[in-house]
């Protein structure tokens, strides 16, 4: 079925290829000329996004041509083969054909044309949009583009966490930094850059928070800072490059949404970040500061040192450290305690006096926890944490709805445990024979 549909489409395309020609007053637009013709233009534009095989588009064609001729020299009329140039159609949210957009004063905010499909209706809508544009100019609201720097500071969205870099400041900030930098090279007139702007700004704030500033998002106006643009071979906009200390910059070729950018930034962060600390619960402060600062805190209750010795305990701690490394991009907190040292905590988590080693994952904001049901091994813990990371697994409320009393204890000294020393009893003065007589 797929093959047959594809064949029919090709046949139709060949039959109707070229709804517009060079002899028409409709200007053919492509990704190669769209920015220059439309986005950088002072003119008002009506742009039709069409597919050659679309029946509605074919019926619109003579009306669109007639409107273009009538508006010649007054309003620009263009057409995009969005079947051939899907990226351009996708950039403007084209979901069906034909879609008509009006590019007025603010070329970054095209309006949908909702009017009739006759040349008269199209011309009326164009003149109405033109009247609005002229009135805005008359009132001093040009609606055009400010300089790149102003645009990034005042144009829609808060860009406070995007760091503006220049030829003079680049090396000092980026090249000598221990942090990871994602740098966007942009041009103020570039439509793709304008579309990226709010996504980049939102991602910058989120990344700054989640990586504690260890991954930075920056921007360079490549039309002003031409030394940098030349140095890094910038040929198109926007170009995003990733800079890490001691390495050559690499191109970012991921998606342009904030979620795509954040995901890549967190990957870079986790690749470069040290594994999280694994802390022994020796006080209330250790527990609360760790669990309050992280989405989840993973707590292990290990057997008493007399049951495992130092080597046994270290093998359990090694498993935890490997898992902390594996899941470090989750930025969870990692804690452990010895069986019996924090009996109230064990009780509140339903561990309470048996089945060591045990593990619980606690969400301190919701005061809910999940217990490891499988083996305390890399495989068992990995399955447990993988389920948690995708929001699965059964949870229960922490007993009492809050952390219980945490006892201050001495940290483990890394040695094998010793049995408590008992008081020696001197039996030299006791007459055992007399004891025996008394019993009789």
C-alpha cells in the first residue's frame, strides 16, 4: 500500500510540477532565499505554503497569481513548495495545504491568513495588513528589529542567563574555563535565530540551575564579532558549538527545542561531573541537607560491621558508588548507615531490624519512599533505580510523615569491628567448693 501511494504521489507531482513559474508575479521562496527575501525585508509579505499535488492549492493558484499581479509594487506575494522544502514549512508550523501567512512589521511573528480564497479577498486582507503596518510606523512603533544585543535583552523571554560574548571577552571566559560552554553564533536578522532565541533563553536558566552553573549557555553576534566567526568557520546561522577545556570545539547537531538543548547540556554535565559523594549518616544535618537538596536520596542500611568486616562493607559501598556513577546525571543524593545505628529511620522506612543490606529511595518533598525488593547487587539495584527514573515502582509514605530523630554517631573508621571488651572477673578469692555446697 505504501508503495502504491508513493507511486501515485510521484505521478501527480510530475503532472502538476511547478504551480508557479518565473513569468508569474508570485515569488518562489526556498530555504536558500527566504531569510534574505522575507525576513530581512521592509515589505509586507503574503506567503503561501503549498504542495503541488494538493487539489485546494491547484484551485488557489490562478487566484494567487491574480492577487500577486494586482499587489505588485505594493505588497510582496510569495509561495513555498512545502512538500519539497519541509523544513521551511515545519519552521512555521505548516500542518496542511495551502497555508497562508502574513509577514508584517514583526517578521518573527507571522499571522495566519483566515480569509477567502479569491483574489479579491486576498487583496483586501493584504491592504488591511498594510494599513496596520503604516499606522504602526506613523505612531513610532516600527515593529522591526533592534540590534542583536538589545533584541536578546528585551525581546520576548527572559535572557538573563544567556551570556553575551564578544571578540574581546571570549577567550577569557570560554577557552580558559573549567566549565562546559554551549555557544550560539547568531545574526540579528536571521529567522531561525529568532525562533531559537526563546528556547535558548529558557534552556539557559534551566541548565544553570540543574548544573549549578557548570554548563553555560552563551551567544555571539557573529555579524559584529567577525574575528570569532572567522576563527570558528561560521558559515550559517545559528551555529552552536560546544567548548570543553583541553578539547577542540565540536558542533551541536541536536534539536532546537529547550528540552533538546537541556538534555544535551545535562549529558555534557554528567560526562564531566565527578560522581556524587556517598555519605554516612552520622547526624541529622547530613540526612536533611542531602535529602532536601536532591530530588531523591538513596539510603542503604548495611549489615553491622561485626557481620561483614571491613572488606564486606567496602564491597557493598563499591556497589553503591558504581550505581551513583551510573545515575549521576539524575543528581540524586547517596547515603548509608549501619544496621541499628538509626533504628528510628529504619522503622519509618519499614526496614526495621532484618534483611540487611537494604535500600530505600526517598522523595523528601513528598515524604514518600520506595524499597529495593531485589538483590543488593549491581543488577538488582540498577533495575530498582531504572524503574524509579521512569516514574514506576510502588511507593509508600514515610512513617510519621517526616524524618524521625537521627542519632549522632561516630563515623566508621574503615576497620574491622571489635567485640565490646567485657570487665575481667577475678575469681581467685572465690572458693568454688563452698559455692557448690551452698547450691546443695
